[in-house]
């Protein structure tokens, strides 16, 4: 968000998502650092990179970005469960002091979109481990197709793929997907078991949020 600044004064922009749901935007310029904290970041922030200009005319502007975590040994792929706050998995990883990973976690993410991003990332680097936590927004058929595609990719490049079971919720059955992961022959994270769900979508008390899909802070832990 630019307020009356000329783009030529920008040296670097750092965006940091905090566990309390806020986002810090720090502009490092020749004249010093300027920090702006956003308290109402929406899910649109997890998709296309953009600049929102306010009372500023931008001319001959070039927007570039770099992936700071591309060389991390672990790449995590997920959906809104991988948002950054205390009610999401990544927020809890941060609380544990764990940062040695790249995150591709988008609200509403499907396996087909994550697989496309994975192919684009492979142009720039390859990890030691890929953790694949998709499925909540997939049909059983789509998940199966792209799970096997990722598995083949990992076998080809010598990458260790780690699957993840997906908890059934009242409105979405993930029994088929979770059984496929369990029977895949891969190492996997048993999120289904961790939250104590059953085939009707009943979780341990206090683990499922009121929206019936996402975890509470307790569930995320």
C-alpha cells in the first residue's frame, strides 16, 4: 500500500504474516524503514501478487518478487489449513519455532492448482521432502489423479513424498482420500486420527470450529 511515495524510493518490501491474524508490511527505503500493520487481511492476499496504490501515480513501474524459501529442504502444500495464524497448522509450526520449509497454502486450494504450482516451482529448485496435505477441496477422483502424479514426480527426482490424511467434517466425507493415503505405501501424517474424527465428521471436543470445516486453535495444535 503506497501513500504518496514514489516507487523509485523503494528498495525492498517485506511482508510478514503474524499469528494474531495481522500482517506487517515493511518498506525499506533510502530514507529509512516504514512499517504498516494490516489488521483485516483477506484471503485474496494468498493468491496473485499485487500493489494497491492510494493517492499515488505509478509510472514505469516494475513489480518483481522472489521466493525466499525456495532452497528450504521441505515444501509444504496445503489449503486454508495452512494459513498463518493460531487456528491453522502453519501458525502452530511457527509457535514451535519451526521455519525450515516453503509453504504453498491457499484458501480453497485444490490438488490440480497445487500440482501446477509444484511444476512451476520445480523450474527453480527441488526439495528433499514434499508434504502433500490436499484433499479437503477435492473430489475423490481428482485427488487420486494428482496424488499419483506428485508421487511419480517425487520418484523421478528422488524426493521423499509425505502424504496426509484429511479429516472428514460434517459436510465433506474424506474417507476415500484418507484410506488412499494410508494404503499408498508412503510415510504420512495422520491428521484424521489426530483430531479424532469419525466417518460422520465428529471431532474431539473443542477441535472443530463453528464453521464445521476448519480447526480451532486446539485442533490446529
